[in-house]
């Protein structure tokens, strides 16, 4: 069996495990053109965030049975055509969920306590203006989660520890399941938006969720609200978010994912009341190793099961 690891973002620990079972080739990165040329040799490929696997690649994948994504997003793979060809596509959605939940809180606290601008102020040696950096506590505030899956739930558990009241909007999760984490289900998105002091989105990017948070939704939030997005950029209308921040419709935002990455032309770059990170929610030492090991295990389990 031949396995191709298409990019160097896949941590070596998983690659070493694969090498114990398969003939493994590794590349630092693999363009679509290269993949079209070489894919015919491989039974499985392990990809990370950057490898694109469109139909043109899959059409040439004569032996390919499995695509394992070390990580969550599968936007770069033509899933429909892979299914048609009987090629199994798997990812490791649990592997970086804790890391994303922790960054969600990192952003929440950074915005609530103005940590980034306070740090720049201290370094500027311009004086000792403490009142300008007065923040707010999270304790006693209402956190509204949009999406209550792997990451939403982990954020809720952490919010409980902070003494926040947690409400969630997710049409696909029943109230009883939310209650187990002390979370109150809200049936209407608008109701969650107007009730929350912090709104945090944790939905997948689909046709339905694209731009689900725009001018209308920001208009329903409290002027004191903090908005956090650590899911996918296109879930939020970024221009509307920038306008809402500028016009004081909301107080601040913490953003890890952008409509265009890198967000070179984003209006968010000009604003002070927003803390920005470069889509690093799922990138910690632990998560990167976990993603790689789990992707390797997916490949091993797949071929072990198909032998028996
Ligand atoms: N920032 C990062 O580095 C990073 C890393 C990993 C995952 N993510 C992203 O985080 C998001 C959440 O990941 P997850 O693992 O929790 O996914 P998940 O599939 O476990 O949970 C998503 C939840 O959203 C709900 N949902 C779907 N459509 C909805 C809608 N229209 N309204 C409300 N809820 C809806 C689903 O029912 C589900 O419970 C994804 O977009 C994922 O790509 C980001």
C-alpha cells in the first residue's frame, strides 16, 4: 500500500506511525498540478489545511481509496465526486476542538480586558493611563453560542467555570442535551442575539450558514456586546461586522477566521476594538500532534478493516 502525505503541516509523529505500516512518501506541499500527475500511484493520501483535491485530481486517482484530513475543514476536497468514485473521506474533528475552545476564551478575555491595546500602551512608554484600559468581567454575563457541536460544548463548559450564564441556538440539538452542560436552548437566533453579552459562533460553513451573521444580526445585539468568530470567516459578513464595530452597534470583537485569508484588505484591520488572530484556533502543539496521530490511525484502521 502506498500513502502520500501531501504537506509538511502534518506532524512527523503520525508520519512515523504510518511508516510502520505502509510505503509512505512525504512532500512539503503539493499543488493541484503535481497531485494530478502523481495521484495514480497512491492508495491513500493524508492532507492538512492547504492541499486542494478537486475533481480533476480524483479523476486520475486510479487506486485511491481514502483521503484522511488531519484537521477539520473539508472545503478543499470535492466531496460529492469522491463519494461518486467510492473514495472515503475522513477528518479528525475532535482533535483540535479543545484548542479552539481555549482560543475562543482567549479572545473573549482579550477583548473584555483590552489586553492587546493595553500591552501596546505600556510598551509605548507614554504614561500611566489606567482608566482608558478599564475592562468588563465575564462573571455573571450571558454567553450566546451559535452552534452547539464539538467546540460549542467545550466553550460552554469553560464558560460555566467563569460563572457565565450560557444560552445556545442550534436547531439540530435538543434542549435536554444542552441542559446536561447547564445550557439553556433558545429556539430563535434573534432572541439569542438580543439576550447575550457575548455572542460566539461555532457552526460549519454551509450554504445555509454563509453570512448568517450580517448587518441585521449585528443590529439586534446589545451595544455592549462582544462578538467572537473562531469558526469560518464566510459565516460572517465581515464588512457588516466592521460597520457595526465602527458605528458602536456592538462594543468589540475577537476574530480568528476571515472571508479572505490572509485578510489583507479587510476593514477590520483598521479598527481598534477588535482582536485578530491568524486562524490559529486549532493550532497548538497538542492539537497538531493529535490531528496527525488520528489521521494516521484512520488510514491504518481503514486498511486493517478492509483486509479482514
Ligand atoms: N479556528 C480554527 O482553527 C478552527 C479549528 C477547528 C474547527 N473550526 C471550525 O469551528 C466550527 C465548529 O466546529 P465543530 O467541530 O464544533 O463542528 P460540529 O459539526 O461538531 O458542530 C457544529 C454545530 O453547528 C450546528 N449548526 C449547523 N447549522 C447551524 C445553523 N444554521 N444554526 C445553528 N447551528 C447550526 C450543528 O448542528 C452542530 O451542532 C466549524 O466551522 C469548524 O470548521 C475552526
